[in-house]
């Protein structure tokens, strides 16, 4: 399915664990999607009334699609939103996807205390946030961007600490690591393209109001 923009509303939804609750919010706003469509391998689907199109997007790409106006609105974790440094409206914080972006590493002792080092190596999937945070602390940091398991960065000696999403902390504990401090509380955020907010104000405001309840 191609995107026929006309007067349709285009939404960018994140693949993965945020997708089901995101669809639940759209249902509250009056958009119904067939289970067959939601389970399909299609990258673009329409609701049953053909009034909204949904793009299935990698979470970190949602802000990009919205900022560039490909999607009128999106639902994304605050971690991905802040990391992307985009210019969008953020009218609503949602009640799911709660976790935290944190600094973690080996428990502090005389051999593993990054605060005592003149510089620190940081493995992360969030290089922009990590750089901002350590600059704010006045700590010289070498930011090492990884795309897989960042915990391995510390375990293998690539980095002194990691900056990553922490939910239960189970993976950290099982690998002998601990959380030092939270950098950013995270929840899902409803974001809107700035041009769309003017051109499709009535419908987008209706969606936001319906989700707010």
C-alpha cells in the first residue's frame, strides 16, 4: 500500500513492545484495525474506515518520519525522541512504556569507579544523550556507539560504563553489573509534525483529546 496523503491522517507507530498499547490508544480515538492487518507483514496498513494510514517504523526512526512530515503524528519512547534531536510538538505523555535511561557498570570499588577517572569510556545506543550528560558533568568521555547488547561492552573491556534503558535490571544483575544513576525517565510520548498541527489541527486535536480521556 502506498501513502495517498490527500486528507488522510498518517501515523508512525513503533515496532516492538510499544505497538500493542499504541494501537489501543488509536482505538480509543475511534480508529479500528483488523487483527489480520495488524498481524500481517505489511509496512503500511489502513484502519477499517480508510481514514488513517499506519506506518510500522523502527522506534528510533519514528521521530524522523514525523519531523519530516511523512507522518502527521507518532508514538515513541522519550529515549528515542530525545536522542533524535527533532523539532516536533509533544502534546501528550502516555501511560505506558515506562522505564529509565541509566548509567550502569561494575559495582564501584577502587578498580571500578568511573568518577575517579580522568576520562571514561561509555558504550551506548544513545550517543547524543550520553555525550550531553557527561558534558554536563564535566567528565571527559569517549562515547562508543553500539547497536547490539551494550552490557557486553563493559564485560569485554570495551567500555567502563554503559548508558542504556533499564526496566527490571535483571540482565544487569545476571551479568554482575549495577545501575549507578538514572539519566532520563522514559515513557511513551505522542508527537505531532508542526506543519500537520496547522493543516490538520481539528482531527489531531480530536485524537489527543480522546486519548487524554
